[in-house]
């Protein structure tokens, strides 16, 4: 429990430092990436398990003040279910993009006018999507790792700026 609190506190501190009021004026975009929450089976369109539903609620309780303006998911129900509690809190309608088209996801993120974005995607292609947007290479996401949380900060208009990148874990919902 202490480790979970420390992780959440770390996320909150990071968010305060990177998405403070006025960031739009500085042309900074923050993209939050999570893999969908825990699923009930390995079926293609498996829904979330009870632990996954708890993790989705935890995500909603972690990010309500992150100034997220747009949410992208895949077209599979587990990504939509993971995003649903936060989307409801923020009164946003997630944009579903076909899982088979991660290139369309990258294009949608790049063309979005939103300053802060949440992406709920899948373990096999999420690292490639992040890499295409300027994140460093990350180790593969394990098939049973549902707690991975990544933050990519992009400073637009700066030709030699490096993207900010943080990899965290969130919401231990297996207990």
C-alpha cells in the first residue's frame, strides 16, 4: 500500500510540474499512455475483469486534474472500458481507432489540437506508437503487465528540444 501511494504521489508531483496552468501558452503537449486494464481472457475482444474495472476506476481517480482534453482508444471493448470512468468524469467522448491501424493513432495524436491526451492501447503496439511520437525505445510490455503508465511531454516549435519521457506503474488492483 505504501508503494502504491508513493507511486501515485510521484505521478501527482510529475503532473504538477509538467502540466501546470499556462502550458498551452508555452506550446507543450503531454500525452499519457496506458495499456488497457486487466482482461478476463485472451479472446480477441475480451472485456475487463473485476481487477481491470478497479484499475480503470483508479486511473480515473489518478488523472482527473491532468487537464486531459482528448482520449484515444482502440476499437476493442477493453480499451474503451479502461477509458470510460475518466471520460465520464471529464465529459469526453473517446475516439476509437482500429487496433489494426496504429499509424492512424499516431496521425490522430499528431493532428489533435488537444494539449493533454490520454491513449489507452495494447501491449504489442503501444511501444511502437510512443516511439513514432518521439519517445525512447522501451522494453516490451509483458502480456500480464496491466499497470504500465507512460508520460510523453512534447515541446512544440523547438527544433532541438528533446521530448520528456517518464515510465511509471500505477494502481495495484490485483489484491
